[in-house]
């Protein structure tokens, strides 16, 4: 097809679809519209303020093969009607569900395929399975009738392109891929081995034996190379699917479940099922973390859980892509209203979108929507300032992400947790981005001396030249030393230790996010808030004159308005601003304006 025809096709396709949704933090609000027996809840999601929903669409048919023609057409018509209603309700983007690897019911998967489908897919489903090093099909980690397809198999990719096309044709605005996984034992099918050979060629270390058996031996022997190669499989698959979707719908959004069900798994999940967020993110329009088990809250024993430290790390490895996360507690996908508002505020403070499970029993829908909507509107009202803000980086925490291949434990996770607990203002940086992030920081925290690659020596010299401090996190007093090196830190807070404060700066304002972890989960729909009162806050702002100091909150009865404050200059040229926030239930934002 020549360029003129391609251009005409693209213009015609663009005219057929609405403008793409705004993906900025605060402007976008993501929601699943289904859960167990509660399906097609677009109207409820819209009532909550959601702009992007994750729908099933034709996803169940994708799992099991195409149903009989009459049923298939009925399902397609149902999707079209539902998606039209969702758009009318105010939903800007509807993502259809597809599983990137699961075949359910292998023996009957192709029973209803037409001759055209068989020609398009090119091979039988039994050929698509992931294989062990002896070429035998691998079982699914889910058990039952599940079988894992290989994302590198051209037949499976052709089938997935067909499903992508079907979802887009029925009114979806993009695709959410679940389970873009490689078997924990690895896949050694001929297609993976062919790509592994190309991977080695790219590293200029081709194998001596290019036969299938020789490549399988090389994969078993060169464990580090094979681990790294496995983590390119989902990326390459998603890139192809994104191209396929955008050929039909130029603004189609494609993302995937990037896992991270537990924050400690950032490195380990690369080993287990090849979930490598650094590799996957360039192939996605935004990065989704589904069902992280650390819903922010206080437990009965006084322990607090939070997602902020994880969001800070994700920003470092997402390669500039927006990050969206859902959090759950005790494997329960229902979250009580105050905890939803807390999670939304915590995420926004870290430039992360929140993903809500907006599928509740009928008797809870109106109540939950009424509780969630004010927070969605509140964040949307601050979307423009969030979009131009940067995290305050008194401290830069180095995340040696490429070291995942050598260990399943990410020690930076524990360091980030302690920095946030102490309300020290930090940003996480991966090696490739640390040069720009380190500018202006006073302290660099590294887990230990061995974590610093030799190629970062110039970066460390630059830090030392500016009078900055390098602190290793392998000593018990490391966090105390960070606090002493800042002297004073950007934040001094007189409040319960369950209060977190995060600063973000724009050219004309300092944004002071505060949120309260002292909220206990009582059940799926009930929680108990212990408010913090009369919080005394002192923050450093990077300008020489201070205008208004204004507080806002989505909580019922919260103070919204101008706060009395004092301001005094600092030796470094900024100002120290002090104010008192009367009460904090779930979250608040105080905006300190430049005078």
C-alpha cells in the first residue's frame, strides 16, 4: 500500500473515532466495570467519575476460541450496544480484555473456526503452546483446562491480532492484555529459540550451534542471557499488538497487567514469569499494576501499609509512561469509601493514577459512587498543576534495576519505604535517568557500594562537586544520616506518625499533599477513620516571596480555603512556610503560591 493510501486510510479511521482520553494524573480515572457476577457496570463507573473503563468485551471468547457464528455475531452486537451506552454515559476510553497467553479448552478451541480463520491463523492451537527444553508442551500454572500459548508463535499472534481487530470493530478504544507471561521454566519452542539466536547475534555473541537442539543447550547454559531474553517476549508481543490496534484505530490505547501484586516482587517477578516493567513499558501507552496487595491503611496491630514507595520506584522504570495502579486488601476486590479516597490521594501525590473496581452489589452502588465522585472531581480540578509538577528531590534513591538478573530481592524497595515513612522528600532514579534527576538533590542514597556501576563515577563526582552527600543504605543508621545531611529537611511535620506528606513543585507553586494512613478496614464496604487534627506543617519552597496558602480536600466537612501562614527566608534563597491544617481525614492538598 502506498503512502497516499495509507494516509487516506489513517485520516478516515481517525474521523470514525472520538478524541483519545486524557491520560494525565487527575484528569484520567480508571475503573474495571466487572467483577464476578457484576458485569457491564459502565454507568456506575461513570457515576464515580471514571473516564477509562476496562471491559470484558469479547475477552471470554478469546479465552475459549471463537463460538458458533450466530453466537459470535450476538456477542459482537452486544459489545457494540454496551460500548455506545458507555460513551454516552461519559466514558472516554473503553479497553477490551484479552489474555495474552491463555488457551482454555485446547481440544475444542478451534471447533468453530471458518476456513478463512484457519487460513489467517496458519496453524492449529496445539502448535501454539509454550514448550520445555525437550520440546514438550508446558502445563499452565493455573491448572484445569488452561494451557499457556507462546507470545512468540506467529499463529498465536495472528489469532490475537484477529481478537484485537474484533474488539476495536465492536466499539472498544483499546486493549488491556492480561497475563503477558512466560512460563517460569522458560519457553524453548522453535520460535523462541529463533528469537533467542537473534538476541545473541545482537549482543555479538552468536552461538556455535544454530540448530534447535544447540540453541536449547545454549539457553540452558547461558542462564543470564536467557533470563534477559525472556523479558523481551512480552514487550515484542505488545509492540505488535499495539501496531495492529492503531492500524484500525489510530488513537487506540494498549496496555497490560504488569503484575507486582506485592511491592517486594519488582525483581522477583522478572525471574518468575518474565514481568519486566522496564522492558514492557515502551510497548504500552500506560503501565498498569493490577491488584497490588498493599491497600494503604492501618492494621489492627498498628502496622501501616502504603503504596507510595512502590509508585516512586515505578516512575523510575516506566520510561516516561503514565502509571496506573489498583490496590486491594486480603484478596477482596471491594474497597470501602474512605480507603478509596485515601488510595486515590496517595497515588496522585506520586503522579500515579488509581484503578477502581467499580463493580458492587446493587445496594452499594449509589453509596459508593457518591463517596468516590467528589475525590475524582477534586483531583481533576488539580490536573493541570499536577501535569507540570515534579517531585521534590532533596534525596535521590538509586534503583539498580538491571541488577534484577543477579538477585530476586530489590533492596531499594526497603529503602524507599523508610524514606517515605520519615517524610523525607525523594525521587527514585534508575541508572539511565539518574544524571538529570540528581541535579538539585542534596543526598544520593545507594543500597551499598557494590550497587554503583563504574560508569556512574562521573555522576558521583558531579554530586561531590556540588557539595552533595553519598549515603550507603547498608548501615543501620543510614536514614538518620540522610536526615542529618539535609539539616533542615524540606518538611517538618508535627502530626501522628500515620500522616504522610509529599511535595511537588511547579514553576509558580509548591503542592503539599497530605494523607492519613490511620484508616482501618472493617469489611468490604465499611472502614473507620481516625482523623489527625491541628497538623503543624513547615515546608521549604523554592521562591523568594509567598502568596496565598490554600487548602482543599474531597472529604465531607473538610476545611477548604485560605490558611493563615508565616514565611521567612532561608539561607539558600527559598522560603520556610508554616501553617496549621485543622483536620485531616483521608487526604488534602495545600497549594503554596509564589508571591
